[in-house]
């Protein structure tokens, strides 16, 4: 039989097989926020055309807190029939037990390529011990926005430390309020929700502190107290009490109409605020989150971003893993970068086309190389509770500090209280693990006894 004839026969058999095998339907969760959903729709359509399979998109709520609650409900049942889960970086530790190891579906070459080019903080978040539980859709890191025109107007330079930012904000706020009573030096998000946990994590990191150190809560350290007191001073002297109820969009609204000098936020705000219709278009600069001028101070920025993970209950794991690889390929990261969705891969930050579209990405790369991660890996399933304790107590402490002289006393009281609460959560987690280990040993011992009894021993 000639080689050509063999190929014809093989092709005919494959066609016949395709006619009798139904196409696979993969279900995937996706955020329906802005252009993000449309970007993923287009690449999913491309995958469908290439494979002949179909994909059903389950859209998620806009609120991250609502998304988290849904996942806890769905995955808690153990029968959730969505194959691919889009997840915030902080949830990977929470749901790691429900996620499949993607290394089963990647070659060693593919794993090495990801490891060599991914930012280290992102790479560490993708792993649960040795298990690769997610691949990045895009990343995120908080940065500090500032008004270039106002700094030039008052002969100031972008600050490198928090103290310089405070002094500059206070100076320009005083002068601008002569004509604009609503102007503030620094607007931030202090509403009692996840963004405040992000802000607090990066602030104490920039002061040399941390929430958890070597498995123990350390949020009442001197570094954390100094950071908290500083934030109280910013609230009183350079901002507005309204930030106690501000999320990202309220803060952006104030900055975008020209009523603020500095604002910390995510990169998504860049393209929105530089729209020609805004008051600040073309007047904005970006820098890393400043460092403290105390010992141990360093530039920071809390890591964000969204990932795709494989539900371990998926009935089509192989096909779903292929779709995840397709969605998170570097080519797709470059496409999304044109819409200011930051790539997770370092090499793309040297791409001239990407930098031309988003010149601030060079600053973002600097922040990503120094990014701090929320302590989701330490608290795992208990992270939502830990985060709730953090943002509630920080918000309450800030609220109480307004108008009070002894801010250090307030910071000490609330951080000690927070440290006790976080310690209880961590201790409960240790006891749960010990109980699980004891349960395993008990079951093994029982099985051994039953085996011996069956032999009359």
C-alpha cells in the first residue's frame, strides 16, 4: 500500500470518527466587566473554530465579593459543573483543594517557559506546594497616579517616600483650596472591603512590615503601627473623610474631575482618565507606591490580577486544560495589553508596540518586580474571614482617629485587636490540619485492625 493511499485511508477514518463523536462543550466563568468579556469572547471563538468544540460562558457579577461568595457556594457542593474558573489571585489559596494540577496537561518545556518569564510573585501565587493550580489571564499591581501639571506649577518633583508625598500633598492642597474648596492632596480607598486590605498590605510592606511572618500574625509590629499612624495623618491632613466610603470608582471620580493631586489605584484607570473628554487627560503621571523613609522602607505595590483554573470536578479536563493554555498564551497577553490589561510575562514589557500604546508599563514592570501579595496562601480557606477582619478594623480605626491627637494609641489598640483575631484564625487552621492528620492515621489503624481480624490475628 502506497504512502499516499495510507494517508487517504487515515484521513477518511478520522473524518468518519468526527462524524460519530459529539463535540465537547466546555463551560467557563468570565467577568462581565468593560471590554474584558468581549476580549475573551473573541479568543474563545477562535478556539472553537480551531477545535470544533463549543464553549459556554457563565458571566460573573461585577463585585469581587459577590464572585467569591458564589464560588464558595458552588465549589462547596463539590458538584459544580463549570470546567474553567476565572479567579482573583487572592482566591487561589482559598480554593486550591478544588483545583486540578495543570502540570498534568503541560509539557516540561511549557512549564519551563512559564517559570522563566513570569514575575516571581505571580509564579509563586500560581502554585500550591508543587501543584500548578492556575495560569494568568492578566496581572495587576497598584500604582500611584499624580498630576504632572500641578507638580510643575508648584515646582515640585514626584515623591520617592511617603513623607515627601505627605508634605507635597499638604502644600499643594492648601494652595489649590484657595480657588477649589473640594481639592485634596491624596485620595485613596478606605471603604470596608477588599481594596482596603490591598491598600493596607502594600502600605505596611513599604514600611518594612507584614501581616504574617513565618506562620504567625505580626500585624502589631512597630513597622505596621508606623504605617497605620501615617495613614491616619494622611486622612486628616491631606484627604477627605469621604474616602472612608470610597472604592476604586469613587476615588477615580474625584481624581478625574481634577480634585486630587495623588491617587493610588490599579492600571485600568489610566486609559479611562486619559480619555480626551476628562479634565485630567494628558496631565497624569504614574509612579510606584512610595517607600517609607524609616529603616526597612521600600517601594511597593500589592499584586492583583485574574487567572484561569481547572475545576477538579471537570468531566472534560483535557479539553478544558487546552483552552486554558490557549487563553493564557503570550500572544493573547499581548493582545490584551493593547487595552491596558497588564501581561504576566516580563518579556512583553520590552515589546515596542506595547510600550507605545502604554508608556507607563515601564513603571508598572518596576512595581511588579517588587510586588507584595495578600496573605491568601497563609490563610488559605480562611483568607476571606481574615481579610474581612483586616478591612473592618482598619476602617474603624481610621474613622475613630479623625480629630484625635493620640493616633498612635488608636493604632496600637486596633492592631493589637487585629493581631489577636488573625492569630485565632491561624491557630484554628493548625488545629484543623492536625485533626485531619489524626483522622487519616485513625482510618489507617482501623483498616489494619480489620485486615488482621479477617485473618484471625
